């Protein structure tokens, strides 16, 4: 992705967050220049990949496959002694036309919550032992209600609604056409994007960046060491 494209995506998400009255922590407004001055007191942000994030899954088609997000809180499964939090929280911003491809997590359980905007469709499958889609009913936990749906069913989340995604539960999501962009929340166990994503079709997670202008904000993978 071009840096200008990333900058524009982050600013779009900022505007969406402000529109729905969600206040971000101070580190989300740190400039690249400020990051150069910060010491080890901010290592929790560096080590646990808090802050701004962009994914195009390495496909270079951000307007179709990908979205913007912010990790607000996170522990660290590799450093539990130093960072004992067992939970994480994210905000995700998805525009019409964008989608997240089919994947599951080996370890993470998460609630995906529609915080505002349009409606989002989440398609669900159980994972078979060989990593394929299982041809079995999926038990859905939806705002306190449990029910079974056929494999491949899309669950609609309107603003305020949520779904629990369990380990080994394949899911993708996309905005319902005509309803507008969506601000999603994610509350989960510790997040480990480097090791805990199993995509149905092999792909990456973080974008290659073409520097065509200065960064508006550093991504969570770009912080300078203290």
C-alpha cells in the first residue's frame, strides 16, 4: 500500500470514531516525531502492538480486501510475566466494499460488536480437522442467545449487536451494501496477530508500504525502539 493511502484510511477512521463519540487513548495521537523521543515507559505499547493498524492481507486491494483498526488494550502471550493482561480490545473500521477473508484463531475467543454505522454480515463455519470447512451446524452465541445455523450462514449484526467467535470457528465479515461504513468493537483474549490467524486461503496480515509521503501516524509495527 502507498503511505498516502494508509494516511487517508487512518484519518477516515478517526472521523468515524469521533462521529460515534468514542474517545481514543492519548497514544493514538502521538506523531512520528514524538515517538522518537519516548523511552521505555511506553514499552507496553511497543511490545503488545497497541495503536494504529492497517491490513490489506498482502493482496494490494485495500478497498476490497482489508480494513483499518486500533488495538486499545492487549496482553502478551509470550511475556505473561511482564504483561499479565489476559484480554484485548480493538476498534475496526470497515467501509462498504471491503471485507475480511475467511479465517479462524487457534487460541483466541472474541466478541465482535457493531458499535455504530451500517450493518455487517459475518459468515460462519466450523473448522474440520484438515483445515477445511466442516459440513456441520454452527452453534452461534448472539447477545446471550445460543442457536444453531447451517454451515456457511451469514449472521447480520446491526448497531449494538454482537457475536461470540470461538477458536476453530471460521468467520469472515463484510458490510451490508447500502448501509454505510461500520465501526466494530472486538473484545477478546490476548491478541497475537503474528501467530494466531489461520486463513482459509494462505495470505499475509500486514501490508508492504510504498513511501510516497510522510506518515500521519506510525502503525503498531513501526515504533522506534527506546
